C-alpha cells in the first residue's frame, strides 16, 4: 500500500500540472475544450458514484466499528459537514462585492482556488488513511478523473483574468501538490495512531470526502455542464458511464 500511495502521489501531481498548464499553451483550441468538457462529465459521474457507493459506506462502517454507543447518524452528519464546508467556502466567500473584485482583469481567482484546495486536501487524506487496495484504487480513480479538469478550470480562470504567468505556474504547481499533501498527512496519521484512532480518522475523512465529492459532482460539475445546451446526450451518457464504473467496482469493495 505504501508503494501504491507513493505512485499515486506522483500520478496525481502530474495530472494537476498538465491540466493546469494546458490553457497557457497558444495552440490550445476549442476542440480541446470540448474534449475536456466531456471528460469532466465522466468525472462528475465518477465523483457521484464514489461519494454515494464508496466513501459514504466506508465512513458509516468505520463509525460503526468505533462503537461510540451514540444513537445518532454520525457518519451522515460528518458527510453533511463536508458538503456544507465546501458550500460555505464556494458560495459564502463569493459575495457580490468579492465576485466583482475577482472578475476584474488581473485579479487572482482566490475563491475557486480555496474551494479546490480544501477539497483536494480532504480527498487526499482519505486516500492516505485507506489501507484497502481496491477502496484506495476507487478513491484514486475519482481523484484522477477530476484533478486535471479542476486544474484546467483554475488555469482557464487565471488566463481569462490576465494573471502573471509566473504566478500562474506557481499556483498550478502548488494546487497540483495539495492532494499529494493530503495523501502524505493521511498516511502519517494512519501509521502513527493506534488502530482505534486510525479507524476514527478514516471514518471522519471518508465521510468528509463523501460530502465534498457529492458537492463537487452535483453543484460544481454536473450543474455547470448543462448551463449550455450543447452535447446534452454525450454528457448524460458519460455521467452515467462514470457512475456505472463506480457501481461496478463497488461489487468487490
């Protein structure tokens, strides 16, 4: 598992860097954007399936294993907290005045960066804490399906706001390593804590990740995909395919 996580760190970071730097290429075309839009539809289905069928059940199982003696759906509460956390960062910080500032040419897309960074760290910690190969593979697939698209969205936003190229490169590299940082932190927690504590941390971060996965899938990816009426059929088909992939993997996890 340690070898798997080390490989995952480099693969995730590479996906983030490549996705984020793509919009800066002069040769980037509209066809490339269409391809990434369809890829993002698949990522939305993967995130939806991973949140509902993998992260949330794992969180419930771990909370149950803790034997807290509390008759309360703690895993679902934690999932809701994860959902609300990203919601508050995304929408709560985006006041009318803040949005006006962020939309000015030359401004830095701070809110978008914060939402993506917090989500990346939580998802990474969940992967780092996981000790099952198949369940960790599911998390990695979900992260990979979205990492390059999220970095691409960040890159496009900075290009459209005429951010300095050195700042863009530093930001993309920094964002690319947010998920790997979460993986490292989760792995360290898993090794240094007792078995009971590891179950608690895994339950908490699985549930938080489920909430963030569901938010990103529904309010960030899928809702934005259908703001434009083009390619509705392929988008729906790819969302279903991504969800079906996670549903199939759930048979063995």
